C-alpha cells in the first residue's frame, strides 16, 4: 500500500503541476489577450465581464490549489521524513502496537519515490539502528527491525544468546573475534506472551544500549532458521551489500533468522522518534470499533533507542 501511495502521490503532483504549467504558458496569455481586446472594444467593460473572461476552468483552479500542498507532502515524505504505524509487537519493548513513528528517509541515501534507485549516497546503517525496510520476500510490505549484522559480519544466535564477529577489514590484524553480546537483567513479568512472563534484558550493541524481551519457556525455532550453504545452523554470514535484522521481542519476531538478509536497496530509512502513541484496548463486542483509540500514551513520545 505504501508503494502504491507513493506512485499515486507522484502522479497527482506531476498531473496538477503540468496542468498549471500548460495553463500558465498557453491559456492564461490567451485570456489576457481576450481581456485586452474586450477592454479596447468596450471602454465601459464591467468588472463582472472582465472576471468572466479571465476565469480559469475548474480543473486549472483545482490544480493550482493542490499542487503546492501535494508537492510539499511528496518532498517531505519521499526525501525527509515519513510516518509509520507499528502494527505488531515484534519490536517490544522498544516499540509498542499503536506507536506512530517518524522515519528519517535520508539516513541511508536519497532515493526516488517510485523505483527507489539511489540518487545521492548519504550514509549506511550502523549496528543498533532501528530501520524500516521493504520485506525481501514481499517488497510491498514494510518491516521494522533492529540492524544487528553489517556486511561481512558473522552472526550466531544460539540458546537465546547473540554472538557477533565483526567483519575483518582489509589489512586489519588481528581480526575481531566472535564475542557474546553483553546483556543485563532488567525485570521479569512486565510483559507476557500467551500468558507466559517474558524476561527483559538491557543489551549493548556497540554504543547502542536497548532493551529486549526473551521468552524462557519456549525453545529457539532453529528448524525454521534460514540456512546458508556451508554455514552451520544458527550461524549467519552477512553478504556484501546486505544486513542482518532482528526484532527486539526475540521470540515473537519473524526476522533475518528465518528469511535471510536485507538488501541495501530495500532500506527505507532510520526510525528516529515516536511522535504519538495510542492505546487500543477495545473488544469486538464494544459499541465503538476496535480501531478507535482508547487513550494516548504521552509518556512514549520522544526518541527511539
């Protein structure tokens, strides 16, 4: 739907702008010539008659009215910031269902809004970024996960523990070793999944400190993990130009562990802030529809880590 909306926005902007331009170049001069001729022939030409001669068609008037607004929205949404809604709990506790976030579109390159080809290189994802990207299996769907692995990294996820061996840069000696990602217990039972209490940890990814959730009652679904040729199960070697992404809700997230890597061209932008957060606690039996919020979580408004 987001891709279709971008295309519609581009077409409406181009259409309204083209109509305005054609009118300004061809039809508006003709109207002014007619007005000058009428004034020369009738010195007492009324204001109503002059207005009738200069009157624009409905489609031109509408195009001139909407073009500046639509063009502004297109530029803002395509190249600067785009709003997204969090539809699932895969990024809990960092992001909750009902959070509305702002995604910085220029973080990973300025791209055209239709074909998504990179126009200007502006940067690359860093480990720990919360990124929005086109789901590699179905690019019509937007996913949001945390960037765990960079190109060339070796990632190991075993028994709910995360290990990272950063890529060895050319000429680097010695190469980085495989190390377990540090984490510290925060609490137990603040969040639950299907009635089972989850354990909350604070995880340290380089300079980024963030919280994750782990369900100790269920085992890793390693039989469903993505399999790379000549790479042991539960291990992943990130190819060049691609990234390894995981949800912070580790046992309730369909991510790179299951479907592979995120190509660089699929990146949409970096999630930088929650601009509003709604609660949706209605039941299907309630009078009001379930999509109508029951409250606003003002305490969640702010930056994302």
